C-alpha cells in the first residue's frame, strides 16, 4: 500500500492471487496476537453509510475509510474482512493530515457484513441487485445514494475536484473525467461498451433535470432517457404490438446502460438466452433434455429473434412479418400459396381457424413454431389422422 499524489497516480491494480496471499499472511499475524495499533477512535468510515440498502447492477461497492493523524504503521495493517476473506486496499492517499483508504468489495444479494481490521469497526449493508428500475423507490428511507444531497462530500473534494465538472445548457453531453476518477469500474470487464458511457458522458443520463450539479439515477420510464439520443426508436411506441417491457419503458431490464458482455450491451445472449430468462416456459426449447422431442431447427441458430422483434412490430406477438409470410420466407417452396398444403385444395390462410375461434387460419394452425412432440412440428400425430381430427371430426 502506498501513498501517492492525488489523482495523477496510476491505480495500483493487484491480482486476486497476491491479494489472497496477503490475506493469509495477515490472518496469521492476527492469530499470533501481534499488537495492532489502529484505534477505532481515529478511524472513520466515510462510505457507505451503515445499515443502508445498496441497489446496483454490478455486485460491488466502494468502502472509503479515513484514518486521522500520522499513524503510518496502523495504515499498513488496515484490511477489510468479510467472513474469512480479507481485502487489501486498492489505494490510499493523504490530504489534510488524514489518510483516505479506498477499497472495492464484492457484494452478495442480501445482508453483507464487513469489519475494518484491526480497529474492529463494523459495516453492514443490504445489497439488492438492480435490473429493472420500475419497482425501485430510490427516495425510500435507508436507500444508500451517495450523491443524494450534494455532488460530493467535502471529505472527497481535496482530491476529486468537483470544479472539474463540465456543465452545459440543459443536459450535459460533455465528457466527465471526474466521474471516472471514482467509477472506472462501470466500464471495466465488459466487451460491449455503450458509446456515451465509454466517452464518459455520464451526465447525459445522470444529470438531474435543470440541476447541472446534481447526480441522479434515471428511474421509472428510462425510455425517455434513451429516446433523447435514439430518436428514431420512438417509432416503436406507435406500433400495434409492443413487447411488454418496452411498453413499460424498461429498456435497461435487457440493456446495460454502461456496457456488458453481449452484443447491444445485453446481459445475456439476446438471440434466445435473454428471452427465456423471462419466458421460462420456453427454456426447455434450448436444452438438450426435458423439452419437446422436436425443436424447430432455427432456434439453436438465429434464435427467437429470427421471428420475434425484441421491441415492437405491426404483427401479433411482435413477429417480424405476418405468420405465413414469415414461415415461407425460409420455407420458400410454400411461398405465396393460399391453398394446396398439406393436401390438395387445403387452405393455409383466408378462413377462420376452427381450433382457435378468435384467430385466422395460418401455418401455426397445424404447426407449433417452437417445437413439438410430433413429426414436422405438428400439433398432433399424423399417424392415425390425429392431427386432422383436431378440426375434422
Ligand atoms: C469521490 C468519488 C466520486 C465521484 C467523483 C463521483 N462519484 Fe458517483 N458514487 C461514488 C460512490 C462511493 C458511490 C456509491 C456506490 C459505490 O460505492 O460505487 C457513488 C454512486 C453513484 C451513483 C448511484 C446513485 C447514488 O447517488 O449513490 C451514480 C448514478 C453515480 N455515482 C454517478 C456519478 C456521476 C455521474 C459522477 C460524475 C458527475 C460521479 N458519480 C462522481 C463516488 C463518486
Ligand atoms: C487524498 C486524496 C483523496 C481523497 C481525499 C479521496 N480520494 Fe478517492 N481516490 C484518490 C485517488 C488518487 C484515486 C485514484 C484515481 C484514479 O485512478 O484515477 C481515487 C480513487 C477513488 C475511487 C475509485 C476506486 C476504483 O474502483 O477505481 C473511488 C470510488 C473513490 N476514490 C472514492 C472517494 C470518496 C468517496 C472520497 C471521499 C469520501 C475520496 N475518494 C477521497 C484520492 C483521494
Ligand atoms: C445511457 C445512459 C447512461 C449513461 C451514459 C451512464 N449511465 Fe450510469 N446508469 C444509467 C441507468 C439507467 C442506471 C440505473 C441502473 C441500471 O439500469 O443499471 C445507471 C446506474 C449507475 C450507477 C449505479 C450503480 C449501478 O451499477 O447500477 C452508477 C455508479 C453509474 N450509473 C455511473 C455512471 C458513470 C460513472 C457514467 C459515465 C462513465 C454513467 N453511469 C453513464 C444510465 C446511464
Ligand atoms: C447521449 C446519447 C445516448 C443516450 C442517452 C443513449 N444512447 Fe445508446 N447509443 C448512443 C450512441 C452514440 C451509440 C453508438 C452509435 C450507434 O450504434 O447508434 C449508442 C448505441 C446503443 C446501442 C447499440 C446499438 C447497436 O447497433 O449495436 C444500444 C443497444 C443502445 N445504445 C441502447 C441505449 C439504451 C437502452 C439507452 C437508455 C438507457 C441509450 N442507449 C441511451 C447514444 C446514446
Ligand atoms: C426484452 C429485452 C429488450 C428490451 C426491453 C429492449 N431491448 Fe433493445 N434490443 C434487445 C435485443 C435482443 C437486441 C438485439 C437485436 C438483434 O440482435 O437483432 C436489441 C437491440 C437494440 C438496439 C440496436 C439495434 C437496433 O434496433 O437499432 C437499440 C438501439 C436498442 N435495442 C434500444 C432499446 C431501447 C431504447 C429500449 C427501450 C425503449 C430497448 N432497446 C428495450 C432487447 C431488448
Ligand atoms: C424482462 C423480461 C422479458 C424478457 C427478457 C423478454 N420478455 Fe417477452 N415479454 C415479457 C412480458 C412482461 C411480456 C408481456 C406479457 C403479457 O402481456 O402477457 C412479454 C411478451 C412477449 C411476447 C408476446 C406474448 C403474447 O402472448 O402476446 C413475445 C412473443 C415475447 N415476449 C417474446 C420475447 C422474445 C423473443 C424475447 C427475447 C428477445 C423476450 N420476449 C424477452 C417479458 C420479457
Ligand atoms: C420460427 C419462428 C419463431 C421462433 C424462432 C420463435 N418463435 Fe415464438 N412464436 C412464433 C409464432 C409464429 C408465434 C405465434 C404462434 C401462434 O400463432 O399460435 C409465436 C408465439 C410466441 C409467444 C406467445 C405464445 C406462446 O407460445 O407463449 C411467445 C411468448 C414466444 N413466441 C416466445 C418465443 C421465444 C422465447 C422464442 C425463443 C426461445 C421464440 N418464441 C422463438 C414464431 C417463432
Ligand atoms: C429463419 C428461417 C425459418 C423460419 C422463419 C421458419 N423456419 Fe421452419 N425451419 C427452419 C430450419 C432451419 C429448419 C430445420 C430444417 C431441417 O431440419 O431440415 C426448419 C424446420 C421446419 C419444419 C420441420 C421440417 C421437417 O422436415 O421436419 C417445419 C414443419 C417448419 N420448419 C415449419 C415452419 C413454420 C410453420 C414456420 C413459421 C411459423 C417456420 N418454419 C419458420 C427455418 C425457418
Ligand atoms: C392443415 C394443417 C397444415 C397447415 C395449415 C400447414 N401445414 Fe405444413 N404440414 C402439415 C402436415 C400434415 C405435414 C406433414 C407432411 C405432409 O404430409 O406433407 C406438413 C409438413 C410441413 C413441412 C415439412 C415437409 C415439407 O413439405 O417440407 C413444412 C416445412 C411445412 N409443413 C410448412 C408449412 C408452412 C410454411 C405452412 C404455412 C404456409 C404450413 N406448413 C401450413 C400440415 C399443415
Ligand atoms: C387447424 C384445423 C385443421 C386441421 C388440423 C386440418 N384441417 Fe382440413 N380443413 C380445415 C379448414 C378450416 C378447411 C376449410 C373448410 C372450408 O372451406 O369451409 C379444411 C378443409 C379440408 C379439406 C377440403 C379441401 C378443399 O379442397 O376444399 C380437406 C380434404 C381437408 N381439410 C383435409 C385435412 C387433412 C387430411 C388434415 C390432416 C392432415 C386436415 N385437413 C387438417 C381445418 C383443418
């Protein structure tokens, strides 16, 4: 652990392995009963506030501890303990006769307890993973919002200088290196980064309306934030069939606003894996075991989005085309027919479906588009005429 000049310092990144080795050594020292001098009295936890609820997408938070006075020796011993794991600081810097010791610690859903060693100060916080913003009340008592009252507490400003914020008229699209001095981690370990986050235009989404120096989380209908730049996508809301979460304005239930490991900053593969996370009844379609005997070939390739648009279309079930047109765009031998399949003169559209009175006849009157237990993805066994007898008694 080193003391460095504020901000210019390169971040001392440690490999987990060395941190763990350090942990073991320290545990040994503790066990051997060596005198540990840091006193609770001159040690203060600046963030997070104890017993608060932390909502975040990434299961991690920062702990910032201030050690007053010149006590270099105890500084060298400071660790955070969570269960059997000890965390070394990411770095420590000095200003105003105090040391500011910085940690980044992982969180698990629910209760998390930490102890600052050797002083014995306890920190406990509740972690609730954040994905949809719809049901989160950020104004609720006990929710930890670091920027709730002011941009930054005075404690931080000797090194993280808020004068570096570049505001504009209205929402600021300026790059904000200040934010990144504390929030590098929102951009780390992701392979698909969202352009405005990568360019550190953090305030383009996080600036409180009309208050350039207030940071907020854009809760509720996050779509208004997204449509400010993706203006052409507003057209989705005028379509006849809007996908559930798009209709409620919950874009970030699928897209990570900063970046993630899948195409389009999705937190799971958007072709199919993402879909079955909510449409759990369709999960077995993607598994080797437990699903229907026959699976529509396209599912394991292009996936659900071969047929469904994740946002909105003019067709029922957000299909990219009307059903028969969709099917015959791949099964071209049947393209354009209204009659003549599976037997001469048989309609494939244009009449009412006797099995589904509210629907018109379509390829899906006889075929299940996802998978089925029967040959040719039929809704019944073709042997013995079982499929025919669903409509013809
Ligand atoms: C001095 C360090 C620091 C700076 C500078 C900073 N933040 Fe934070 N911010 C934090 C800490 C600490 C938290 C609590 C969560 C955590 O531990 O990461 C936080 C939380 C947040 C949150 C969650 C809501 C909240 O209020 O807790 C948002 C959003 C956020 N910061 C955005 C920003 C943006 C945008 C900027 C630049 C204008 C910025 N931050 C600058 C330290 C900082
Ligand atoms: C004495 C100087 C100093 C003070 C005071 C200080 N910090 Fe820092 N902090 C730094 C430096 C230097 C860095 C590394 C910046 C970099 O890597 O660009 C840093 C980095 C951070 C990070 C990023 C850690 C990471 O994951 O990369 C966070 C979060 C942070 N500070 C929060 C705070 C908070 C909150 C306060 C006030 C309670 C505070 N700091 C006060 C010097 C300071
Ligand atoms: C495109 C809009 C957008 C941009 C740009 C953006 N954010 Fe966010 N950010 C959000 C939304 C929406 C949330 C709410 C949580 C979620 O959906 O992940 C959020 C949540 C956060 C949080 C809360 C903790 C968490 O992980 O959920 C932090 C911290 C944060 N943003 C920091 C930043 C920083 C720093 C930048 C600039 C590098 C930035 N954001 C850029 C939209 C944005
Ligand atoms: C400040 C402007 C801005 C805001 C606000 C914004 N975006 Fe973006 N977004 C961009 C830019 C610029 C790109 C990269 C250019 C492109 O591909 O269109 C991009 C790209 C994307 C992409 C990838 C596009 C692709 O073709 O791969 C997705 C997905 C996306 N944004 C979703 C969102 C969501 C969801 C929100 C709201 C949480 C949002 N954006 C808010 C500017 C913005
Ligand atoms: C149900 C999950 C889901 C929701 C909710 C969702 N998206 Fe998407 N989005 C996707 C998937 C999946 C893709 C990739 C589609 C592809 O690869 O063809 C995508 C692609 C995109 C793209 C890039 C491709 C394009 O069409 O230009 C943008 C931009 C985008 N989404 C913005 C948004 C915005 C804005 C919202 C909220 C109004 C939103 N998304 C809501 C799943 C979702
Ligand atoms: C965050 C959860 C979520 C994800 C992820 C999700 N959906 Fe949905 N989906 C919904 C909700 C909610 C509805 C609306 C259900 C309703 O109205 O009964 C819906 C409706 C649908 C419908 C219409 C169902 C009907 O009976 O009208 C289709 C089709 C659909 N989703 C396909 C997809 C596809 C394809 C994906 C992946 C790209 C996907 N969904 C991802 C939540 C999700
Ligand atoms: C080959 C095209 C195709 C593919 C691929 C596809 N679907 Fe469908 N899906 C359809 C059609 C067509 C319908 C309408 C069925 C009907 O008319 O009865 C439908 C209906 C649905 C419905 C509403 C009715 C129901 O069965 O619950 C949901 C939800 C749905 N699909 C989700 C998915 C998901 C999730 C995936 C990926 C695992 C997927 N679909 C893959 C074509 C497809
Ligand atoms: C994006 C292209 C695509 C679309 C759209 C599509 N399919 Fe397919 N379909 C395939 C592929 C690929 C196979 C697997 C071919 C194989 O196994 O020989 C397949 C197989 C089938 C089979 C089984 C054929 C056999 O010999 O067992 C049937 C039946 C079928 N599809 C019907 C439909 C219906 C009905 C629709 C519309 C709801 C549809 N398909 C939409 C690509 C598509
Ligand atoms: C009245 C019920 C019925 C309707 C409607 C129907 N099919 Fe079929 N389909 C069958 C039966 C039965 C078979 C079994 C093979 C056979 O006897 O030709 C079959 C076989 C198939 C096959 C696999 C064998 C082949 O010919 O390649 C495909 C692909 C197919 N249908 C696609 C479609 C498409 C696309 C539509 C809509 C345009 C459609 N079906 C509408 C009953 C139907
Ligand atoms: C989903 C319901 C449905 C299924 C399953 C179905 N049919 Fe039909 N069938 C119809 C309807 C509707 C008509 C048109 C009746 C009318 O014109 O009033 C029709 C018409 C026919 C006709 C008369 C065609 C003509 O030239 O007018 C024959 C023959 C026939 N079906 C045989 C079959 C056979 C064989 C099967 C099984 C392979 C089958 N159908 C499966 C609904 C179905």
